C-alpha cells in the first residue's frame, strides 16, 4: 500500500543557503555535523540519475542508504530523490521517493516542504514510518540551519 505524507519545516535561513547545505552538499556537510550517525558519504552530482551513498555508524538500524537524483531545479530550490538501496528498503519499505522544495518566506527565511511517497511492506504501520521520516527530515534541516546560523559566510 502506498502512502504520501508532507512535512513542513520553518527556518530563519534563506532558501538558497539552506538548499545548498541541507540538500545539494549534505554528502559533505552531514558527516561533519553528525559523525556519530554518518560515517561517510559519496560525492553527489547534479546530473539526473546520479546516485549518492551515505554510510552510517552502528547507531543506525541500517548500514547505508543510496539515493538517486530524479529531478533538480536549483533555481527554485527543489529536488526529487528515490531511495534505491538501504534505508529500510526490503525491510519495512518497498519503495520511497522524497520531494524537497524550499520556498522563501516574507521573514527572509524559508519553509522547507518535504513530501514522502512510500510503498510499505505488509505489516508496517504508516504512522510509525511517517513519524520516523519526519524526524529524519527535521534533524537534517535543523542541523544545517544551526551550522549556517553559526557560519554566516557559508554557502552564500
């Protein structure tokens, strides 16, 4: 059964900076900000169809996740990725795609909209999977936000 859920995260950081840090360059920034979770990450490309991999420490329930870039509009701060391996694929999830869009707000910051479309394996509760996905998205955005607020010259 497929489910879709949306999560919105407000940030005082401007959309261009947050998109670069939390999405486009997360493979570099993530291991620096969360080395207790992300052991390493492969470089990403802005080429449609490219795949980047994150390897996790033993704190995570799975060892890695590979995500394919399906769509990218860097000028509108939007991308779509599909998880192609790891991250619960074959354990709790049959398929997962994530659409991320950062929309500037009137306060100089942005609203990050994350839409997950997921096909769960039998017996997996959508509410539990949604809660985990929302927590992960929020933690990535908030980690990048904290870094950007502390480093105002980063990702300009």
